[in-house]
């Protein structure tokens, strides 16, 4: 997903660290992210 967004000219980052959702949301806020995408295990398993 990150690569697809970047190819479309959209700035995107992925957090590979094993952090809590709260920690990841704080980081997104600190980076002034306009949007945040959240994929759970089910979405990843189903390739959504």
C-alpha cells in the first residue's frame, strides 16, 4: 500500500516498529499527518 501511494505522488510512511496503536497515532500526529491508514490482521490476511 505504501508503495502504491508513493507511486501516485502521495507522501507515505509505514511504521515497522512493534509499537502500540496509541504510540503510532502519537507519531502520526507529531508528523502532522493529514490521514492515517490502519490495517488490522484480518485486512492483511484477506489482502484488502
